[in-house]
């Protein structure tokens, strides 16, 4: 059964934590909004699954991880990469398909990887990254390391076999994993009520013999609190936890332009946006006397400068050479 | 007298020796530890290397391969067993979307030293879901290597190369060859991936045979030799990478070629080999490239049907005779 987490919400935040979470979230939001506009304007190729609205999940979980902990991500993966510490320059360069990108222009939006920061890759197959995280956790067990692996996935992915197989295997072997389900209410365009009987995905944890926790995915401090507990448990040999973060994406499944057909009630979108994660932490920070409006404004400004620099860098970076097409297929 | 081992014992010895050589190698799969694998491919490994390195898994093929992908991305050398090749469909996303593509789509940032072992092939009345030869599926996906040992010597040498390789390699053993004996050196050795074996040299016709068909082709060649027909049998050993050079060199010498595999003929690896031969050695051909393979049907159960389904030495011999009659 899902475990209430209200008590953990009482953990007093510090100024350092508030500003850290804020910076992670602002960096995600500005990256995503900028990338969306660049694709919309035709300046950048490909298509984008934007993370805007869900920032509190990536920020909260990643602030509970160490640099050497591992994550796997999804088609909506920019936020995870940024919150784990990925840099804007190689991210924008990858989206532009340039050699200076994280994947040298081979992967694009859906395959950002940064092994140096434990980001084992975004994954364009729904649920595809979950078994890989089992392997990352197994490597920790095998080597006797105390690192933890965290697969991120959506509500839709919990209906795919890879999720069930992975959750069961992680549980039966007590692997150091924290499974983070970002329940944004929709599997592409299909609402949760039409793709599963359950209201709470955390309830699925019971069938694997692991704890399931529900958390407000618009509250980065709350996400951080449940993640800290689950990560500590995993790191100390207590096995995996399933965290369900209830959240919402502001933009469409793909792209920034909006909806081809009305599949979400505008009142629903508005209700979630009224609980915006970034505005929430700014309010909490000021009300609790931990930070000032100027502190937050500075983070927005610094992020903006970083975005401008990175886009410029990406645009001016060299294109890949088609003569190198066959490199890295496999080594002979 | 050189030492003789069965195909499965040779493979098993290779596993023991490669695991002893490299502490980063581990084995997971269904019933690979306590039971030693349903074909006894992994006998004794649990006892020698312990439960950390040899693990039985739930029946979860996606998670088995996915675990291998994640562990390989972190630098370990997993051996993931899929028991029957037919089960590969359950795990296919992790094989062809994840393992095969990671190195390339991540711009070389990740190596994928993953080995997948499985057993394919018909001839045991195991029917449609336990008898297939699906190597052409795998060979079609850039990033995967596919080895199909056709002798005890190669069963050991190819598993050693596969585990040492920095790419995903699928080693397809043949169920019907498990008890076949052959010469196998005791020491650790490797057979390189992508280098064909000229099994018998000849001058009149080339047979390119895949997997167990190498045995049938060799029998046919011996019979034809008694009738004064000189056959060169080539075992590519791997269908990816494919050693087309050794094949076309042979065709330039014999001017006639038959390709034999027990996978379905349509879209099988024989089609690719045939195409490459005519592109590279068209002027040397005295007859069209011939194929002998399974008909376009699932593998049937009844022995009389299955025997008619899988090529054998007699039909290979007949095909060679027809090929030689072409002027």
C-alpha cells in the first residue's frame, strides 16, 4: 500500500537546499522553453518532448543523489540530464546535431548521455531505461559499491512488461534502486483513467514486495524528502522503493505549439499551473526567510546568460562529416 | 591422441576459463546457476565462481538482457543466457534498440561488452517455438555481432572471443550439435569473430554452410569426393561481421556456389551472401548462386515433416549435382 509522506514534509529546508532546487528547476525550464522555440522557428531539427511543469521531480530526486549515482531517463529526458549536472553547451549542440554535442550529433534530443555524471542515457523506448537501471544497480552490487541507480519513467511506462520484470528483479535481489514514476496523468494523449484501473501507481509496489510512496510532484522539497529516504534505504542494502510523483506537463506530449485536439480540460491545465513548482519554492523560500526575491532573480539571470552562450556555441559548432557515418557501429 | 570434447563441454570449458581470466565476467539467466542450464552449458560454474557471479533469474528476458546492458555500460562483462533462441523476441527491445545502438547513438561514449548466449536450430521435434534459426534478424541490426559455432573447437573459441569483445555478441549454439565430439585444446584460446573457416578445400564447387549445416555439407562433400567431385566447404562462423572475402575468394576458384542454412530461405542470410557474391564475383560465376534452406513455414513438429523441412546431406548433395549440371 502507498505510504503517506506528510511527516517528511516537515523537514526544515535550508537556504542552500532551496537555492539548489530552484537553480536546477530554473535551468530546466529555461532550457526547455528555449529549445522549444528554436524547434518551432525551424532553427533546430528534430522534435522535443518538453519537461516543463515536471521540474520538481528531477530537481528533488537529483538533489538526493550523489554524482556517482546512476540514472536512466526517458524520451522526456532533458530535465533529468540537466538536474544531474549536464551542461547546456553540449546539450544544445546535440539538439543542433553538432559534433560538440553529447552524442556528437548522433543521438539528438531523445538520447542525451553523460556518463561522467552517471547519466546513462535518455531512452526513446517507453520503459526501455528501467531494465538498464537494474543493470547499473547490479554493477554496484557486483563491485561492492554503495552507489544507487534511479530509473525515471512515466505513468504509461508502468503498463509495459519491462517495468514489471525490472521491479520484480530489483526487489527479489534487494538491488540498490529507486524507481521514480513521474505520473503526469497522460500516456501520450490517453488519460490515466483510461489506461489503468488504479488511481495510485505507488500501489503497484506491493505486488513486488517493495514500499510505494506517493509525493506531490510539484513540490521539490517534498520530492527531495521522500527521495532522500528511499536513496538511503537503497544505499544501505534495504532494497528498492517505488516513488510516484504526481505532476503535470504544461506543453503537449511533443513540441511547444499546443494541442491539435483538445484532450485536456483547460481548467485542469490552469489548476496545475497555479501550483507551479518554481513559484512554489520561491514563495516558500521568501516566506520562510531562507532566500530573497533578489536571490531568485539572480538565478534566473545567470541561467539566461548561460542559455545565450550555449545556443551561440552550438550554432557555431561544426557539423558531423558524413564520411564518419560508420564510426562506432561496432569495433572490429 | 588429441583430446576430444563434446560441443557443449567445449563451450562450458570456455566459460570456465574466461570467467577465471576476468573477474568482471558474470553469468545470469534462467536456471543457469543451480541447474547449470537446461543444456548443461553452464555446469559447474556456480560451484567454481559462486552466487555473485553466477545467478539464476526470474523468467524475465527483457530484464535479463537489460541488466546486461546496464552492467556492460558500467564496464562489466555480462553473459546473459536466453536458453532457446525463440525467446529472443521477448527481449528484442533490449537487444536491438538498446544494446545494439548505445555505442553509436551516444557518439561512442559507451562500450557494450555484452554477450548473449542461446541455442537455436531444429531437428529435435521441439516444434515452432523452440526450433528457430533467427540469425538473419540479428545480422540486420547494425551494432550486433552474431557467432554460430559449428564445431566443439569453435564453441569454445568463439565464446571466449565474444566475452572479450567490446560489442554486443550473440553466440548461437546449435541444440542438435551439443553431443558432437571434436578436438579441443585444453588451454584457453580464442577464435576471432568474423573470420570464416575453410572446412574442406576443393576446386569444383563452393558450399557456404551456416551452423549445423556445416556438418551436413561436410558429409555431402565426402560423398561427392568419392564420385570425383571436389567441394570446398566454408563455415563463415559469424553471420555478422560476415567474412565475405573468404567466400568470394573461393567462388573465384570454383565458379559455382551453394549456400545452405536451416533458417527460412526467404530473407535469410543466404540472400545477403548471394547478393554480395554476385556483386563482387559476378564474372567468375558459371551458374547462378544457389540456395538450400528451410521452406517458408514455421518449424513443424512431426519428425516426417521436420526432416523434410531442414536441409540434410542428401539434399545438399542433390543441390550440388544440379548446380554442376548448369552450363
